[in-house]
């Protein structure tokens, strides 16, 4: 595109569509950020449960070895079983959140592609506008040159007659 072309007259007809696509992308990015936060929080909770499970396992083992207390050992085993159920539930939740996160990422990628397509179309429209403007400028320059050449020819004729 030439630097001499005045682009002030350019009006992109799909500007509202572009704006809607940008807003949709912003909304999807916000949804993605929330999904990432939920996933990270779930990972943290799962890690905490696993760590607690390991601690209680060690305590139950130590209690059994040192005290041979069947009641406290049974209580610890019940608690471990409850922790194991919570861990399994949290792992299922983590899988669901991972799927939601991947879906949100995919939607963002698709929307970004749509926005890039609109941007590409805008660049093409801008180049076409610039080409038309260059043609107009070129035509005006040709008319100006033609008018001046006729005037110059008349001036030469007047000089020759004098």
C-alpha cells in the first residue's frame, strides 16, 4: 500500500461483526480463566487430600505397631476409607474440570480464528480501497498533466506567433 493514499475515507462495513467477535472472544477468555482457576483449585484440594491420606496412613501404621489398639486402628482405617472416597470423587471432578478446560481452550482457539479471518478480510478491504484511491489519484494526475500540456502547447504557439 502506498504511503500517499489517504485512508481517512475508509469505512469497514464489518466493523460491528468484528466488535461482536472480539466481545465473544473476551467472554470465552474469561470463561477459560475461570476454568483454569477451578482446575488449579481442584488440583490443590486433591494434593491436600493425598497428603492427608499419607499422613493418616503413617499414623495408623505407627499406632498399630506401637499400641496394638484395635479400636483406634479400626477408626483410622474407616477414616482412610472415607479419605479414599473423597480422593476418588476429587479425581473424577478433576477429570471433568480438565475436559471443561480443554473445551474452553478449543472455543477460544476457534473464536480467535474467526477474529483473524475478519482481520484478514479487513486488511484485504483496506488494500482494495487503497488501490482504488491510487487509481483515482493517478487519473487526476493524468488529467492534470494533459491539461498542462495543452496549456504549454498554447503558450508555445503564442510565443512563436509573437
